[in-house]
């Protein structure tokens, strides 16, 4: 299997890990430029930062903001629900345009992949006993692909639901990120898993979902093969 070079791209609140077959540091300037464009846009349009509801796509917005608005509109959430995924897409697509053939970008657990060989992506679900025991086996023909997770028990992002992991696969990381927020928010009360699946069925942007809550697991859609990790006894 091809060895990929690991690179860390960090700027302000963004901390991205890249595995690629080229030096990913060439994406640093692109990351900083778009971070600045998004900051400036939010300063002029503060509702973009705070709303939990979709916003109309602003034709005058920078591309990164438009991508977030588009993904959020398709998932029925606020645009900031797509921010980590949008930056994963940004870095991954930039590297592909600049000579990479294999790229895996991880930004706070939100992943963009374009690969030429099968790879595995583990599923972290915080305090659940299923955490780190399952992984997706991703085929090259299924990429580019976004894999993103929303959680009530992991990370600083806000979730209105109670899942340990609501993982979504979609055509882009921005779409997967926004949809993971929407589906994660649905995991609450009685029949929580069914609520998540019902929510996913309404989202055309979703390929498939895997939801973990404690020792309960639910799945829907077209998912890659699910394998046990070496951590599994």
C-alpha cells in the first residue's frame, strides 16, 4: 500500500491533519486566505455565525461561505454546521488540483477522502463500548467522499441530540457535516434510532448513516463494509 505523508495544517481555530502523496503544506496559503474571507464575511453578516436555520445563498459571499450555505440548506440546519467539513473539502480539492492523487483530510473528525487504494476509517463514539471497535472499509471507487460525525458526548460542537456518534457519508464533507448535525439532533427521546433514520431518509444529500448511542447501533442507506478493528475483542 502506498505510504502517504502526514502533514498538520493549523491556523487560528482550525487544526487539520492531511495524509497525501504530495507535501500538503502547499495548501497552507489557501487555508489562510479562505479563513480570512470567511471571517470577514461573518463580521459583515453575524447571523451567519449564530443561526441554527438555513440561510438563502448569498451571491456576494465568498465560495467557502456559499458552499456552507448550500450544504446547510440541503440538510435544514445553520451554515456553521458545515464549517469543518467545508474546510476539509477545500484542502482536499486544492491538493488534488495541485498534483495529489491520494488525499485524506481530517478536520475535527470531519473527513474528506479521494483515494486510489482501499483505506479504513475508524468510528470514535466517546464513552460508548462500541467506540474504536468498528471501521468503514472505503473503496477508491466510492470517493471523493465525505465522512462526518456529530456527537453529544465528544468535542465542542453543539448537538441537540444524545448520540455518541451520528456518522454520515455524503458526496462532500460539507454535506456530510451539515447532515450529521441534522441527524444527530434527531437522536433523542423514545425511538431515537428510528428518528435518526427517518431524518436521513428525507435528505437527498446523504448516502448512508451509522448512529451509535451507548450499546445501541442503527444504520441506513448505502454504507461501505463495516469491519472490526484490532481493538475489538
